[in-house]
């Protein structure tokens, strides 16, 4: 799983605690991080995240 960090352009590996899939999109809650990340869920199980939300409610609204 990879999160793209927009301000640096660096890929950062996330260690997921929870992954919620929604028809090609997903929300990811990493271990030791209170933020939720939205991304694309691919057939091979990889995820590219492009947005961060402070809580699950805001992340679900972002879908």
C-alpha cells in the first residue's frame, strides 16, 4: 500500500489497521495514525491514496 505525499512528491508506505472498500475506492486507517486516507483499490490489492481526512465521518462524506 502506498500513500502519495503531495507536498514532497515522495511515496510513503502505510501499515493499515482498517481498510474499507467501496467499488474501486477505499478508506484506510493506518496503525498509530488517527487520520483516514482515501484511495483507489486495485485488483492486485495495492492502494494509491490521495486524500487525508481527520476522522471517519469526514472520510465517508468525501466518498
